[in-house]
C-alpha cells in the first residue's frame, strides 16, 4: 500500500504540530500562512502541492476554509506520483529523528 507522507517539519525548522496548535489557539491566522498551490486534474480533482500546510489546516479544529491558488504548470514529479498512489487521500506523517514524546 502506498500512502502520501508528509515530513513533520517545514524547511524553516517549524514543526507542523506547532503551526496546527498556533492556528487553533489563534496565535497565527490562516492569512499569515503562505497560500497553498493546487492544480486541477483532467478528471476535475483538485490536488494540493503543499501537503504539510494542508495537514496543518485540516487538523486545526477551528479552520473551516483556506485560500488556495490554482497553478497551471504541474511540477515534474506530479503525474508520476498521482499514478502510483493507491490511497491518495490518506496522509501519514513521517517523523524526523529528533521527535521526543
């Protein structure tokens, strides 16, 4: 089974859990987070190109809507990744080695 994985931190080192918590607590607003780029497939489905941000929004209990930007140019990796996904709407988190619970 192939799933979509997201790494648990952004390129700037912020953890996705921290952004989710900041959104829930009102410390960060949706408008303060960079907009998510999406593409529309030929079948009409809409796919996010920014899954870590999408995960944060989807898991913040108080976020009901997010702005997105439709892009026409697909990344080189996109078509291959879509073809191999068996469960494209199931997202798991891939933890870095530094995670402490």
